[in-house]
């Protein structure tokens, strides 16, 4: 069984529509994918509607990747199988999502002040109706020939955390995120906790504190972790009693990673589904719920 628990669609900053995403996941031979758009559940309906049309059985795990910040360090919290209607968590997602618009406008203004001929119309066109983020602004910089690729825009000169054109956004306290997701029946997994290429990361002591506060797992196998980092995280998960997951963090053509490039052990996936009470995995065409 091949399980990929972290993917993005056009509901945030991926380039596949939710329907294309599930079709591509089936074509990639996956059995389970989680849809984890940034701070939004908006892609669920379209992804679920596309499942019966697939030529193979694909189970969809509903989720989101919540933007958090701890002691000035940005971090991402994956949340799985929470009740999307639960009002307190829904309100927090909305606060983050809504703040992304003036924040992206602020980054456009900063870029203009730096002499880049980017416009809000251009960035808004790229984002479409997705939860707007830095990759959309980065793509505008690619279109303008300012940088060669989206990841080349994540540097101090441009959009990296604290970079010249960076603007912060409303983010959750990760302890609060864990509490809210749990209250909504969901399960939390700290996404790419030691992805140093994305900027500053939290110390291991913070991971221990989050574990003590009810964090369920950490994402160990991820493209942005090298082999020693993955080993270190696996040992940390063992010591702290955390579930160790693996996933692609697929963003379509906006990143080079392929669907299913990293996967989660079926036993770990089973434990996630057992802990969750807010929603159930949505079985695909064959009607088999995995596991
Ligand atoms: P935002 O939530 O708007 O601050 O943007 C964060 C998004 O930017 C994440 O989804 C990442 O996928 C992407 N991102 C962060 N760092 C990098 C990087 N170094 N290269 C490419 N994409 C990045
Ligand atoms: Zn993203
Ligand atoms: Fe992330
Ligand atoms: Fe992600």
C-alpha cells in the first residue's frame, strides 16, 4: 500500500486542481493521499467528487497544513481528519487565509519599491482562487525574469523569511493549533520540522514540548531533509513516542518533487486513522477503506 500524506492543489499553492491531483495520484499508483492545502479545506469537495471516476481505488484523507509560528520561527502543522465544520478551528483557518491577501499585496508593494515591475493583478491572476502565498508571488518573479525558478525567489534578496520583500502574516501558536485540531477530532503532524533550507527551524526541545502538549507525529521522510536529518528525526520520534510519517509535499509543477516520492508506513497511517474522530478517510471507486 502506497500512502502520501502531504499534497497541495490549486486551493492553495499547488498547480493541479483537486480533481487533477487525485487523478495524478491514482496514475502514480498511490492507494492513499492526503489533501493538505495551506490553511484551507476548500479543495475537499472537488477532490471527493473526482474519486468515483478514477480507474483505480484511491482513498482520500482530508487535511490541511496550518501556518504557525513559535518564538519567531515559522513552522507548518499538518492536520488530518478534523471536522471541517468545527467553528473554532474554522475561524482560525479563516483568519490566516484572509490575512494572506493584504500580506501578498504588501509583498507586491515592497517588490515595486525594489524596482520590480510586478503588479497585484499579475499575482492575483497566478493565485486564481487559491489561498494566496509566496509561491504565487515567486511565480510572478519567474514570469518577469527576475529569478529562474520559484525556489530561487526564496532567498534573502526576495521572499525568504525576513527577506527584502517578505511580509509576515497571521499565524497560529502551534500549541494552540494542536489543541484546536484535537478538539475538532483531528490528528497533528509537524511538517518538515528540520527543513533548514527553508529558513530557521525550531530546536529539538520545542519538538519535545509539542509532543508533551499532544502532538501526534512528525514528518520524517521529506525531500527537504537529508539522510542524517531523517535518521535524527526517526530517533527523535522513537524517543518521544511520536508517529513518523513520510510524504512528498507535492505542489504540481511549482516544485520538482513527484507524487509518492516519499511515503508513509501503512501501520503509521492506520494509527492516524484510529486516532481521528473528526472525519473518516473517503474511500475511492472500489469502495474499500484502507486499512
Ligand atoms: P507562505 O505560506 O505564503 O509563507 O509560503 C510558504 C510556501 O512557500 C510553502 O508552501 C513552501 O512550499 C514554499 N516554500 C518555502 N520555502 C521554499 C523554498 N526554499 N523553495 C521553494 N518553495 C518554498
Ligand atoms: Zn505550499
Ligand atoms: Fe510546508
Ligand atoms: Fe506543504
